[in-house]
């Protein structure tokens, strides 16, 4: 397994509709494992494949004890909405705004082996599924904002130096990235320290 680099807003892959997964095998299993490790490393609630530069319909999640992955997800949302909650995004670091989401969702798709998956979700789990599925359609949570929140978010994004943020994030995570080379920093001998 390996820690993957997370793409930051401005990267075209985040605005591209992801392709359905058609090949199930070792490469897909490795992608799911790497995405799960990356999501856990940054303490994220979810991670979509486009966020790590892979334009495929895959996301991982871990919210309130509900964890897993889904391939080629389809969401059926309720007609009513839950209370707005502040959302953030690993691809838009440093921002958080209240987003309107459907109260419940029924998630269907398959796992990495092609086995059918169906999950009935509400509250934060439903919110996570909707957020991550948006990534697969090239939609960021800021696209769902309205009024003053939308203006504030767009202003913050314009004023942010995301190139510097990306460089800082890469620098901070350099030690963790080394963990994918057998638990020690890359190039370190047997006495090298891990994480």
C-alpha cells in the first residue's frame, strides 16, 4: 500500500466526469487499498479516485464506524433535506461551509471484486456519500453553495495560494509517504525510523 498525493482545486481531473470501472483485478484492489490508506492518513471521511488523479468511479469512506469502498456507485436520494452541516474537502484545504444535502440516500454499486453492494444511509454517512459521488461527476461542494456563502468561498479560493498549500502538504507528508517503503524512510537503513 502507498500514500497517494491528493489533487488540489485547479487540477482538471477534479472537474472531469470519471469513467466507470470495467476492469476488476489486482490494479483496482491496489487502488482501493492505497485510497483507504491515504484517507486514513489524512483523517478524511471519504476520498474519491479523482482526488488522487485517477478518473475512475471509485470512492472510499469512513464515517461514524461505517467504512468501506464502492465502485460505480449509484445514489437514490430522498426528497427531503437534512439540516445543513459544514463540509470541508481534502482538495480545497482550509475551507468549510454549510452545504445542503438530502436526508437519506440509498447507495448501490459493487465492491472491488464485482460483488453487489447496497447501503441505506442517513445523516453524516448520507452526506459523505453525496459529497464523494459529486467528485465522480466533477462537482466540488463549493458548487452547491448559494448566496453569501458561495461568494465567500469563491473569494477565498481566488485569494488562496494553492500552489503553496500543495507544496506544504507534500512536505508535511514526506515522512508518511516513506512508510510505503517497508515502514522506514526511503533510503534509511535498518535503523531508520518510521512515522
